[in-house]
């Protein structure tokens, strides 16, 4: 099938004498080992017409020397003083000669058919500006963390603006292939945004009339580092993440003004969610003062925020897992401490429902138990699964959770 697909693509464009050129832009900073893995995954692509541009954002670990020794003239290497990922990507865009632009984070990897599949899709879907793909999570040693794909199984035609106004449902830069003239037309990445620059670009493309699409096939491997589990921002970055996310969302809603009543409600929910995420991160990082302030701001913007039981449970699970496993060992006492701290901060006026606490605790213990099962630690696995079922006896009816476990088990 792969060979037939490539032959079809070649046949489709042979009258134009050449395949569309793809410029792959890899910004990097002090990842001398990982960036070479990323580059190798690009050179392993089945699609032949690729140029590789590495923008070194001021690395001090010998990245430039290592890349020159290993790849020489096979890639275009650009060094700049440390200015952040957005500026590094824009430098790569300026240097690119391709019809399409692909962005690969220097700690992520691509599967061999990634570019071929996406070029074929963009050649076929002429009204699509950027095509994404599914992805899997991997750890530092390239092991698959979860066999279920990272993003919702959304088909290309249904990737619309509204879900992206609430959260980045499209994914990071490593999943995307974009038409180069459209990226340049909207001005590339915003240098003022250091956290969420991908999300900001997707929103600007959609607001200006472009379309996003996704190939449901997993073609990228997104690395999850221990210190950034669940995409938890570092302590020093929590406030900056909040600031950048509020900035990009506010700009998006301003561009849509005047807002309908529906969009006004969505704006309140979306901004409230950002404050709630920051609050939970603040509790994890032992910043109770800021966390309480952000928590109350979330409630002020969206008093109904506590009624979104699914969203709350998922958020509590993400941040609770990051805290419980931060130092590499599952510490169940941290889960209880985290939930207790959140409840105390809410106060008497707005309590976190006990059912949500139980379901979140059940998910956290169940996930930990299953990972222990995979590690052959049967005694602790049984203990944690027992706790999970005591917290939520309906756990086995959570088909999404069961699907993830089953895929990993197979």
C-alpha cells in the first residue's frame, strides 16, 4: 500500500517534472543527542524531496559541532543567540525554499511515511492550509507510553475553529505540514508568545479563512519528559504560560468581534479554563497564594466551571499524575494532598463535588496500577487497582479508559 501510494503521488505530479519540495525546520536548544534522533527520522522519510534546516537557538552543549561532524552539508545549520522557539522557527521559514513547511521539535520523531502521506493529502485537498496527523507519546528512551493515539480521532473536514478556541485540539508543530506561502502570509510565528505559539498559529490560520485537516493515522512520536509530565509547566513558567495563553485567546476572540452570545460564553469558559489550569499547576508547585488567586479568577469568569465534570476529572488526573510521579516514583499520598489542597482553596462557597474527587482518584490509581502491571510489579498493581475500584465501582464502564488499557496490553 505504501509503495502504491508513493507511485500514485509521483504519477500525479510527474507532468510538473518534480515533486513538491518540503522544508523541514527543526529549532533546537541544548539537545545534542535528541536532535540527532529527530534529524535521523527526517532522513528516514520515504518522501525524497526534503531539505532540512536546523536553527540552533544558542546551544552551549556542542550541538553545532556534533551536527557538522555527523551530517555535514546534508542539512542547513543556522545558529542564533537564544531568542526562543518562535524566532528560531521564523529564521527557518526565512531560509526555506520548499512549497511546504514542516516543523519538528528537536525532541520528537517522525515515522517514515509522515511527509509522504501529508504531501499526498495537501495535493488532494487544495482548500486545506495545514494538514496534521495523529501521534503517539514516547518517553526519553523512545519507548511508547500509550498505544492509543494522542488526539481525538477527528476527520479532516470537521477540524473547525470553535474547539480550538477552547483548547489546542490540533496538536503541536511536529504533527503539521503547511503551505509555505500561507504561513508567510500570516506572518509566521508570534515572537512574543513562547508558550502556545503553535496554537496561536492554528487559530490565526482558521480566523483568516484557512482550513485545518488531520490524517487519522499516527505518523509522529511526541516525547514526554519526566520533568514535563502531562505538559506541566515548570514552576518558573506557570505564570508565563498563563499570560501567553490568555494573550493568544484574547487576540483570537478580538478578531471575531462582535461576539455572539454563544461566543461570549465560550470566551468566558476558555479564559476560565486557562486560569484553572494555572491554579492546579500552582498547587502542584507549592504556590498556594497565586493558585488561589487564579482559582477564584476562573470561577469569576465561568461560575459554571465546576459543572464540567469530565473536564475537571481529566484536569485533576493530569496534574495529580504529574505530582504523584514527579520524582519517578508513584506517591499516592501526593494525590490525596493535592485534592485536599484544591478543596480547601475553594472554601465553603464552592466545594469540589465528592463524586469528581472519587472519580479522579480512581483514574489516578488505576493508571498507576496498570503501569505497575506492565512492569511486572503484581503486588502493588493489585493494591492500586483495588483502591481504584473502591473509589469508583463504575470504573470498568469507562470505555475510553478501557480502550487505552487494552491497546497498551496488546
